[in-house]
């Protein structure tokens, strides 16, 4: 796959800017936080007997590399993401670990994949950011071999994931221009509605769709919490433009709001997600 990238949309600007760099800097703690989901996808790859795997929205490559390690040198594992800094990190990690992986900086919605080139497509929180999800999943369907499997994890609703919205609620009085999340818009909770996910996959040509709710305990070292809340998500983006006084005030306020999640030297949360599977039975229209 050649390296291409669409930079004309808000998600591309976001993930090639402060959000992408923040994710790179927090890579180790975020990989730990989301390790339970990585494990689910690695097991799915093992159970499927997959050999040609695509990790969609692969970020810094943690899941891609874990799948490659599980499947061994006979596998061909690739990751695709729109973030140049995150893909650069993924490539460095692959070189360091000597893993048989390929990483492509491109938009999976529009990238020209070789038809039928994957027998498994996976994603850990990487498919909720497409401008046109039906077109994106149709494009991924064309990249899937006949009978290939799709398996991905997406967030359920914001209301079911209070940890993920605590910073915004606490910071809102201090950051009046903090952008509100738009229901159904590209972003973390774009796939919160089960019926919407079902319709997207059906309209893009996938079959055998299974959407199951999962509630997964996750942990983060307490020492990493300040970095997380001050750089990640909408609050992190806003703080990158804030003056020092506002920044300090927001960080103190938000850190106090996270206290219910702190247990000694560990932060604990339960992630409310969908585990979603489907299969390809031919070439999507």
C-alpha cells in the first residue's frame, strides 16, 4: 500500500496537530489503559487463523504489533491511520521490535487498497472518526477477501462513560468556548447508537453483523493522570491555547473532579463499549 493522506478534514487536522502529538507522548500509559481491548482483538485474530490483517485507525501501532507477535512471521499485518506523528511512532516501534508489519499514513475511507487483500480487519477505537462511515466501511469491504472477518471496538454513549467526559464537565465553567460534542458527529462517541452501527455496516455491504455490549475494567497509573487530563480530549486541545493562569486553574479543578476514580496509586474506570463483528461475502457495491 502506498502512503497517501487526506488533510482536508477536521479529523486529519486534529490528529496531525496537538491531539496526535499528545497521544504519541502518552503512548505507554494509553497502551496500558486500553490493553484489555488489545487482548480481545489479538484473541480474535488467533481464533480466526488470520494471516493478512489490517488494523484500522492503528494510532501508534500497539494493537497491530500485538497481533503480529501473536500470528508470527508467516503473517502480514498492516496498520493505517491519518496521523503522521502516530504512524511515525508505530514504524519506530516496529523497527525496534523487529515485527513484520507495515504502517501507512492515509485515510482508510478513501485509500486505494488492493481488492481482497485482508482476511481480518480490526480496530481498537479507530473507526468512529470517518466523515462518511458508510463509504469508509464500503471501502474496507472492498479490501476484505471473500469470507474475511471484521472485528472492532467502539465506545457506547457518553452517559455510560463518565470517566471520558469528567474533564469537560469540570472545565466547562472555566473554558466557555469549549466545543460541545455533537451527537452522531465524527468523534469518540459517533458509534454510541447500536442501530446506527448496524445500519452503517449493512449499507456498506457487511453481513453476519453482531453487536454486543461489553463493560471492561481499565486502569491507569495515578502518576499519569495529570498528563492525561491536561493534554487529551477537548479539554487538552483547549488548554494548548490557554494562558498559564487559566491552564493552572483548569488543571486543579479537573484533577479534583477525577478523585472518585483514584484508588491509591491507580486510576480505575469501567469502559462501556460495543464489541462488533461482521463478515464479507463478496465485493461491496
